[in-house]
């Protein structure tokens, strides 16, 4: 538990959950990882982009407690 708290102190290590696919990812992973269920869009370089969208209602503390119970 203490190691997780130490890890999550830095913002770029914080876990997020995608609204579309339910996948867990960090801020850095969002930049390169594609979401299979997200709406695709074209960036200004002509590349197809489909990024994860963070679930604002997901609570990491509840998730850690759920994992602890298992």
C-alpha cells in the first residue's frame, strides 16, 4: 500500500480509467496508446488518432481497496 501511495504522488504516474474501453493507463501512456473503442479523428499531420478519455467518476482509492479485498 505504501509503495502505491509513493508511486501515485507524482502526477504522471497517476492511473486513469478510460470511459470507452475500461482500460487503465497513465498520463504518459495516453500519448502513445490507442483506444480501440474511441472515436477516431484526424490530427493536423493527417494521422488517425484515437485516444483514451479519462472517466471523471472513477476513484482510484476504491479500486485499490477492491484489489486488496481480492
